[in-house]
């Protein structure tokens, strides 16, 4: 955050309407409060980092770095072009799509430039203005943006409520249903069995964003596969920036639908393709995820120990059984005090405040990783015990 910038001061060359827009947003409290709450002390040596999405602790793995470097030295960047001109090639790119399809137990998969592009492109390709798109109120913003791109009507249903969703479908008819398998804000898990049954009963199509569950669920392929639902979910998306620690995204589905997506999704047409050396890194990362299940096991053990310890200390912790732990901190001022108390003792989480959460229901989100030891978790709980008074 650029704390030295004075957003109240008009810049001489900015048009009047831009200055008016920024002042209006500031008056609504959408700029300065967020900047204040999100700003934090930078961690020093030995800090406990609980704010990274590198769940499997692979970001610095030399095996992945070497695979990328080897491909880069041998092939260079390759063609920096839109993939729409190269879909028919049997190259490294297409081989990875086939591998991901096999991994996810899908007929086919499409590699996108990011998880954001995967979600926006998927909904833009398959939604129409006269068709409802039902979206969980906590689903990722990229799914909402895809609805806007398609010019479709968003029908928002209560978080993890199949009953409310069914009421909306009865009123507006079948359409696309968009959910996250694992919600990134607080680690809540979608009731996927109920959502699948509802989609089948109403003739709707289900989209499941597996970004935060891919690599971390049992077997490593996501919650749909863990629950045995892969062949009943129409579309799955994966952002590769979490467990895979890279940029890129994947959409998986039927071969017919994926071929349609390749030539219909605007992000696929108007963005440069993921580069070859990046795909070499994807392949090596998948090798490691498959060969080292201890990483997932350690995530589960750390989650259990940290969550139980926080509950024993009297914290309000969101229900979750995965690698994301959310502590409700309340008002922005209480959240800042608590965040600073943790940082002063060398522990760093992520602040989520309005508009990502309801007003005065801010949270400190803790994301676990496979590098954490039981000693780290014990030390973290000691810090939380000392910082408890900062919330009051």
C-alpha cells in the first residue's frame, strides 16, 4: 500500500469527473479505511507467516525452478501469442491440458492465463442475457465478473443454502449455478452433494471453483474428486496460483464444452497464452503433489491443532476442516489492534474487512502451509494467548 500518497489531493491534470468519483468513493468509506486496515508491519526473520496461499510449500522448491529453467534455456519463451491460433497443436500446452483432464477425471481441460480468466471466460462463454446465473453470495469475485461480461442476470443465493437456491430456481428457471468448493475468506466448504443433486433435479449446470481445494483435498484433485462427484459436475475451474504456486488457470468439463470454450471465451482470444517454461513448472509441481501426500497430511494436522487451540483460548473461529482458519475480530479498530499485537510478536495473518466481509465483522484469516511444524503451531498459540486482550 502506498501510504505516502494523499488521495484527498486533486491532481491538476485529472479530469473533473475522475476527481469527483474518487471523492465520492472516499466519502463512502471505501478507500481510506481499507488502506488503514490492510497496512501492516513487514515480517522479520523467524516470523510465523500465516498469510500465504502456498499451501503445499512448493513456491521455493528447487525441482520446480530447475524444470522451468531447463525449459526456458532449451525453448526460450516460445510463441507469445493468443492460444486461439494454436489450439490444434500437439505441444507442451496441449499435453498439460490432457494431463489435467486425466487428473480431474474429466473428458478435457482448457488452460487459461489465470484463475480469474478461467472463471470469467467460462461464464461469459456459457451464460446469456436471458438466462439466470445463480451464484453463492460468497463466491469469488471473478465468477461475478463473468456474469457481468456475459450481460446475464445474477441471482444471488444465501451462502451454502441449497434450499434458498432451489426456491430461486423454481421462480426463475434452470441456469448456471456457480459455487466455490472451499471458500477462501473463512474456509467454509460447499455442500457439494446437495448442489449436484439440485442441479440434476432442476436441469441446471453446476460450476465449481476448486482453486483453494485443488492439491489439498484427499488425493490432490479437489473436493469434487474426493467426494466422488467429478462425473456429475459440469464445469470445474482451478486457479493455479495457490497449491500450484504459479500463474494460470484451468477449466475442466466435457470435450464438447471445452472445444466450444476455446473459441468463445474472450480471455482465451484476447490474452497471450501461458508460456512453455511455465507449463514445465506445472508438470513438475503435479509430479510432486502426486508423490508427496505428506504435505496434505501435515496441512490437516496443523489445522486441527491450531483450530482446537484457538477455540480453547476462547476465539470465535469459523467452522472449517481445511487449511484456512478465520478468526472473527469485529470492528476495523479492533482488527487493527489485534493485527498489530500479533505482528509485534512475529505472527502475520491476512486482514479481511468490508466489503469482503459484512461491516464490523472483519476477520483475521490464517492460511496454513506444509512447512509448518508442530513447534510452529505451539508457538503461534502462545502468541494468540498473549494477544487475546487486544480484541477487548
